[in-house]
C-alpha cells in the first residue's frame, strides 16, 4: 500500500468498532499517525495493538464522550499536544435509537442529537480554532448517512441529525474555504457493522435488505474507508462542502429500476 498519509496526523472519533475502527486501520496502513477515540480507553487498546506503525511517531488513544463539551475539547487538545499538530479530523461517532415517532422521549431524541449533531459541531469548533490560531490548512470529514436524504421512519432523531450534518458541512465549507480548510461528508448506505446487528445477523432480514439495494448487497467498511481516504487526501484538493454517497445506489429511487411507462 502506498503511504499516502505519511506524516499526517488524523483524529478519528468513535473508532472502537465498525467504520471508525476500519478507518483507523486504513489510515495507519497508509502511513498516518491516528488518534483513536471512544468513550472508554479500554475499548480502544485491542485496536491500538493492531494498528500498523505510522511512518513517524506513535498512535494515540484519546478517550472521551463526543456528546460532552469538556471531553471534546480535551480530546482534540490531547491529540494536538500528543502529535504536535492535526491534519485531518474525522467525526465518525454516531448512534441511533428506534422508536415510533409519537412515543419518542425527549431524552432519547436529545441523546441522538447530542452525539450526531452537537458532537460534530464541538469537534469541528475545536479543530477550526487550532487551525485558524496557527494559520494552518485543515480537513474535516463527517460520517453522515443516506438518511441525510432518505427519510427513516422510527428513527426521527437519526434522520434529523444526519439532515443537519449535510448543512453543517456546507456551512463550514463556505465559511472556511478561503483559509484552505475543506469540509466534506461521506454518506454510507447499509454497511455491515455492529450498528446493524439487527439485520446483518438474521439471514432473512439480510436478504430483504440486500434486495432493496440496487447493487444487491450491503457495503463493507473498507468501501467507506476508501471514500474517506479520498476526501482526506490531496486527490480531492478542490472538493469542499460535498457529501459523497457510498451506498450501492440506495439513493437512486430503486423502485424505478424497472421501466414504469
Ligand atoms: P457502530 O455503532 O459500530 O460504531 C459507532 C462508534 O461510535 C463506536 O465506536 C462507538 O463507541 C462510538 N460512539 C458512539 N457514541 C459515542 C460518543 N458519545 N462518544 C464517543 N464515541 C461514541 O456504528 P458504525 O456503523 O460504525 O457507524 C459509524 C458512523 O457511520 C455513525 O456516524 C453512523 O451514523 C454512520 N453510518 C453507519 C451506517 C451503517 O450502515 N453502518 C450507515 C450510515 C451511516
């Protein structure tokens, strides 16, 4: 593998499992120093041991809750102090809670918004403050979802949060483009990770889900990490404010696959 990210310093939130874990391995294989975050440090130790050594320096564990302001500020600070800088911030931590919308509790709704929206804003704020104070370029990547665009009944908080992410990315991209700070999102479709255990571990539900995807299969974490790596690299140097859908065609109105006329 080419060391596209040699000497790059990358913070990845929500890296203890799923897409974040795969992204950490992916960026480390390409030479980066990665700071891996989750709420508990012990959840990250096995991953730290599996990360290929960076081209220079060491990787870091930066534990903290991305829905808590002091934790976010500390995590970003520990990353910058530990690495002596920050090149790419990847806001990946996210969660969802299922509930019919008429029964949704404010506590659950707020919990989803706190991680998926407020967490992204807080992380971005801390990184932007550092880059601006030091007159440096930077790159922010947010893990959104096809539910930025496709409604998800029973997941009102999740749909609302990912819709907000699309606008946060566009707003920040416009505000900071002049400083060489790019802000983009990836929007995964149905990816095999623990967040989707409910259907990936049940053969019938798996089949039913796969049938609704134009490419007839869920995606793999690797396919999201590849898109993240593109947006984090110089290969996308003129791209900002965009959401790259990585979804096997899920957002293409699959019902129109057949000719309806
Ligand atoms: P996952 O549940 O497997 O992993 C989520 C990660 O976020 C975990 O490491 C968890 O510890 C961490 N996390 C959650 N709350 C946190 C908090 N408050 N502070 C710090 N870390 C926290 O999920 P995943 O599928 O890997 O999802 C990662 C991102 O991708 C999420 O933003 C999710 O919305 C998005 N996404 C996933 C899919 C999919 O099909 N898997 C599809 C679209 C979008």
